[in-house]
């Protein structure tokens, strides 16, 4: 098991014959096994090992992800239940827990990412959207990627410089950066495949949430609903090229311009004044869940803007909080 606190990564294991963090043991994932089936054994933690185990994470693997395998996606499965059914650490074995290793990552800011773990390799983010690949058997950093977010802009970002994690898909690691970029990294070494700016330049938007993968597309939202000029939306990008596939706004914009969706036209009738000058808020700063059976993406939205509902809508403004997606 692992937890984050002030830049310190801690691995606590059961002192059993098959330690939970130090060995793969019970946490073997189907995606990792598919990636190695029939292949020559690789050195754990090598670039080719990282490339092979993450390349196996495709749409089939994401749909089939279970609570008793590797943690290959945010929330563990598309249902995002965040509960592991592994039984190695239980009421009887708790007294046998001991410290396996600690890893000092530097910095004194908080860490909020949910780590993804595939065949003993942990992928996660720290503060300032820095991405790490760590070998959990040794507690050693395999690679580290710093997107070099301008530290001087921290006061203009909401809310803090934390990040909630990455997504894995077909050999790539995806991360949203605090300054609004979405990046695809080569899982084998952390080099950049592509980068796209998902927000307007010189705006009050930010990204602290984890990307989600849906049928070959990377979904990312943003934060900043507290600030002027911010209107919430979710964007889908092609995982291979970074090209924008679609964008869905959660609140209506200027009614003099065409509405992007019929739902927004209906929602606009519940808003009052010139709300669009403030932006409207309703940012999707993290929560997104995909239902593969219904082919629907459900999104949670932040506060409307202005904060005071008597200004934006005395009767209560409608914010769209779900999206039917056919990626």
C-alpha cells in the first residue's frame, strides 16, 4: 500500500512470503499478462518492460478491469469504486505490516494523486503536475517528467498546485498540467509524444484532475470556476494524435451566439442578467465516469459563477451535469 504526504512516498507491506509492494504476487493484472504472453521475459523496470505492459492497456483491458487485478485506471475500474478485493492484507496480517521503503520526492507541497500500478510499476503525479514512474519492488524512480509549469503563476490557479493523477493507454501516460496543457508521454521513458493547450491563453483556468480514457479518446476538464471569465467544459482528444474530437460546455454562454447544445439553450432560460460576462463557472475539475454499457459519460460540475445565486439566477440556474457520448 502507499500514501502521499509532503512529497514522501511510503510503501507499507505485509511481511509475508509474497509482500504486497515488493513483489507482484496476488496483484497480477490481466492487462500486464496479455502484454507478456508468449514474449521473451524482460528485465522488470526496463524501458521495453514499461512499453509492453502499458501497450496492453487498450479499450478491452479498460472495460475488463476488475477489483482483484492491477490498478490500471483512475478509480481502478470504469465504475471507479476504488475498492480492492485483494485479501493478502487483512485483520490477521495487519500486525505483521512493516516498512518496505520510503522515497523522498522533494518539495513541500501536498500530493493527491491516485497511483496507477501495472506489473509492479507505479505511475503517479506530484505537485506542479510532475509525473513519476517508480519500481515498487525497489522503491526507485525509473523516470521523472517535469512539465515546467511557471511557479510564479501559482496564486492565479485554483486551488493549490496539486494533481490527481494520470491515465494509461496503449503505451502512453496522459497528464493534465496546472497551466492547462494535456500531454501524452512515452510510458517507457517519459518523453513527450504530443502536447496540446486545452484552455484559452492567459485565462484563469487550470487543471488538477486526472484524464480519463474512453474508446481511444482522452477526456479532460478544468478548474477555476471561482474566477472571472471561466466557463466549464470537458474536451475529448484523440489519444494517438492529440487532435480535438469534441467539447461539451456545462453552462450556457452568450445567448446572442449560437448555443453549442440544445440543453444549453434550455438552461439559459434559468439564468439571469449578463452571466456570461463572469463566465458562468460549472467547471469539471475532476469527476468523470464512463458507462461502457450505455455509452454515457457522467460528469460532476463545480460551482456556478457568480457565487451569489441572487446575482446569477434568483430561482436557481441550471447546470448540465451529464453527457451522452458516442466517441
